[in-house]
């Protein structure tokens, strides 16, 4: 077959795309917000499936799909599948009555040479054989597999267009619904360019498909930082909803009636780079992702990725990341690995189960709150009104600030996985919740629902709940395993009864007083309480524009816990309403027992000691550099990373456990922090360390990010040393010492 696309170039593709963009093709008014009043298709939710040589796995998968109550599946099929287990499994899915999307594509090495007439003939034979056997029994056929990722799929622009033309002829001649071309991620320039070519040739699909991933943006709701970076991403507001709506608009502009997302997921290893509890976070993201797509009104269908997979599946195959196949499963989900008796459901399985139960075939009414940190979305089904609510990561809102009391009292509230929350504490957090009412109930909303200002929580902290505190002009938040324990803590730690001790009975008494008290839950343990007692004039002025010190300490600890960075377990914070002194606030946490601090270790090594408490400099530098690098990589700029705030406990084989205290100054990011901020932290941490030790530690730290110690970095340390010396001579501390010396002399 002659290659009619030989004159089509990448330059032409890009030129066509920019013409479309420059004439306003991507412009949608309020495109980042969902549209109102539209139906969520009954078959909106789907999942990608595969089996293996073990026929028992076919039965296992069918059972799990039925338990999930999902009927829409997509299966990959290529040349060697015609006579292997995938053909057997495909037939089983058809026999069991599933709505099957059959994705057909040539192997990557053949796709790369599709300009060869012999390869074209083989591709046509494969299509004809497969479509004649299964075409009438499947719902639709998708052609293409991550076509804009040559290293995965093998296509060049020319070879894909040739592959598509042959497939278009074979599929459409049999009256089968055609989906494609399966573009990876949101890449509108590529999408526009491809559709311009296909429209010109009369080769458009019935439904355009895109693997609409947003996992690299971290959260489903975030504006894409890859467009003008983090600081300016808010200008264009490219969140998931806007991306879906733009893809729909591009399709409609070229005459394609429907748009679907063929596959998307959050890989656990990618979540682990920033946060802890990755399995729970994956389930949160699944619910939030699909809800936003359903709310967008832009898609006909959306699929989760591999059904069974240790990295991104709804079911864990029991294998390790090292055993993941060489080719990404989004490009080819060739088979399910492992054996069924080692499989286990992830939390995301139950999240999907609950989502299907609530939203399949529902009517989307409107967004009550969206795109500003708090998401509340109103759906109706035949039986009830449903509000799905959550926040972006680490944030919190109170239900009492969103709904009238009578409305809350009559709501059935369930968690992300559909479990009834009988003792709901009235919080909305990053783990979505469902609020349901009878379809005729008058749901009364309060004006302008929003996030609680300047408050962070860790949603997946285990075995405890959050309890809102509001008494006698005091407000705050407490952590307890149940209401009984919360009352016990409240009785012992009520802020009206907290009185700071004298200096000689305190753990620290300077700008803040810190003291220990017995833990009412366990008399063998202690809690630490912190209260500001001294405010310098400039600080008093600046702090009026900030949250209280207690809330800042709480927030900092929560941000550390969310990222798996060691800190003392928070118990509560309290702050007095209308307090102009800025001193009526308390932060309470568990008191951390420590073997030593990093400051003590560094001071000992600076004195020339070869070991301190059995620890050598090399093992301390190595482990502390790893801890610091991990903290910075996870978005924490500590800002008070001094030796006394870094506690250490030593375990077997001199393994060090680090715990951070004094968390009020922390700045947190949803990405790794800039290098200059990393160095700002480390200049504080290493201040007491001698030059040779400092150099060795920094070499280890920098090596973890592929950097080397150089003069500009050393200069930062020298400047900090000079700053500290200056403060001790002519600064506030220096003046105090001078006055004290004068008084003692005279």
C-alpha cells in the first residue's frame, strides 16, 4: 500500500496545533469548574484487565469484578494473543456478559516499521481475524497505545497514521464503534495535530481516547505546575476538570462526539516519594479523580489502569517493584502476574466499589465548592441526594461551616469506602466522605463554604480521631482514639487549667515556656506543653498576621507526620479567641525520650572525639544526611533546623531514629524544596560541627542528589557562622551578656 502520509511532518502537526490555539481553540470560560446538570453515564466507570496462563485466574478475576459490581472492562490484544490465554480470557469476559473494550495494536518493533508493505499486510490480517472472531461481541474497539510515547509503542508519526488508516478501514467496514488514538497524558498540541490530519483524510474515530493522567501534578485538584511552574500555575488554572473539558472541546471541534480516558492511575512508588500511607492515598486519589471527571461532564467513560498489579492495581499481585515488567502497563497490560493465593485487595478496591455504588448513572447537579482547596459535589440518584466532600491534602473544613445543623442531623455520612461514620467528628479532610439525604430532603447550605483557615491535619493517622474543641472562648483540635479518651484529655488538659511553672521547673523557659506533665492516658508517660510567654515588639507586630504559635506548632507536626518524617505525636492545640497578647495558646504533644541530640553529637566530634555514645562520625553523617535529604525531598523546609531540635534514639546495629521538635516555623511544599532552602536548613544543623566534619557530611548529602560541594555552598556556611558570631557580640544575645558582665563587675 503506498504511504499517503509520507509528506506529513511533525512540523506540520505543530503548525496546525498552534493555529488552533492562537485562534482561541483552548479557551473555555471558567473551564476549571464543572458544568451543571448533566447525567453520569451508567457505564462511566471501567477498569483494565488481563489474565495469565493459569485458567483459575480467569475465575478469580471474574469473581472480583462481580464483587466490585463493575461491568466495563478493557483488555489489550496483539499479535501473539490470538491463540494464547488472552483469547481464552477475552471469550470468558464476553460469555459472562461484560461490556468489553478491545484494544488492538501491533507490537512495538512492528509498529516502528509499519511503512513496510509486508507489515501492513500482517496488521490487516490480524485485524480481520480478530474482528471477525470478536467484533460483534465487544462493545467497542480501541486502536492505539500511548502513540506519543515512541519508546513504549514504537510509532513514528508516519507509521502510526498508516497503522490507523488500515485499522479504520477494517473496524468501520464491520460497523464497530471505533475509539482512539490513545494519546498519553494531556498533550493538546499533539491531540490537535493528529485530529487535523485524521479529519482531512476522513479517518476520525467515533470516540477520542486519552490516558488522562494527573499523578505528576500530585493531586487530582491541583493546577498543573508544568504550565508556568508552581507560582504562576493559578493563572491558567489547568486542573483535571479543565483538561477534560478542553479534550472534549477539541474533539467536538473536529467532529468527534465523545471523549474517554482509557487508563489512568496513581502508582504507589510515586506517592511514596512525597507522602506516607501511599495505599490509603491511592484510594483517596481514585475517588477524587473519578468524581471530578464525572462532574466535568466532558467524558463518556473513564478507566482505572491495571486491575491486578502491585504498583497501580486495585488488587496487589504480591510482587515487588523489581518484578514489574519492562514495558509500562499503560502501554501494554500483557498479563496479570503472581498467583491468586498471594493476591490482596488494596484500599482503592473498596473506594472504587463505593464510588460505583453511589455515582453510576447519577445526575450531577452542581459544585457547591470547587477548585479552591475544598471540593463538595452534588449528585442525585433515584433514591437519594449525594454530596461528595473532601479537601486537598493536609487541609480541613468543618461540616458545621458548610451545612445547617438540621441538615447534618438528617444526613447519612459514610467514609470513602462506604462505611457508616456513626461518630463522625464533623471534619472534611483529604479522605472523601459521602453525605446522603432522601431525594426530597431540603438540604440547607451555609453561605461561602471554605477551608478552615491556616489549619493542617494528617488524615490517615492510625487509631485516633480528631475532636473539635470549642469552650469558654477557647478553640482548637484534639487527637484521641475515641470520645471517652477525648473527654479524659479535655478534663486533664483544659486550657483554663494550664498554668506555666516557674523557670526552675520548666524544660525550657525563654520566649516560650515548655514543661512536662503526666499523660492522663498512661501514668508512666509524659506530655510536653508549650506556651509563648515573651514577645519582642517587632515579633508581636508581625505575629498578629500569623496563626497562633500553638497552631503553627500543630501544623508543622502534622506536615511532618504526613510525609513520614519523625516528630513528637501531637495531642492538642488551644487558642483563646480575641487574645491580643498572643500568649494565650498552648501546644501539647507527647514527650519524646531521646538518647541525645544531633547538636551534642556534632559538638563531641568537633572536640575531636572519635565516638560519642558508641556512634562514629561516619555512621552519623551518613544516616543524618539521608534523613535530611528525605525530609527536603518530601517538601519540608524546617527553618529552625538547629542541633537541639533534632533528637536521636539509637537502635540495634547503631541505626538512628530522628525526631524533630519545635515545629512552629516549618514551611511545607507539595514538591521538593529548592536547593537554596536546603542549604539554609543545613547551615543551622551543622553550625556546631568542625570544618572537616562539615565537609564530609555535606559531601554525603549532596551526593544523594548528584551534586558536589563547591565554593558557593561553603560560602553560605561561612556567612551563617559570621551571622551567629555577630548576634553573639552586638546582637540581642551579645547585649545581654555585656549587661550581665557589667552588673557583675559593678
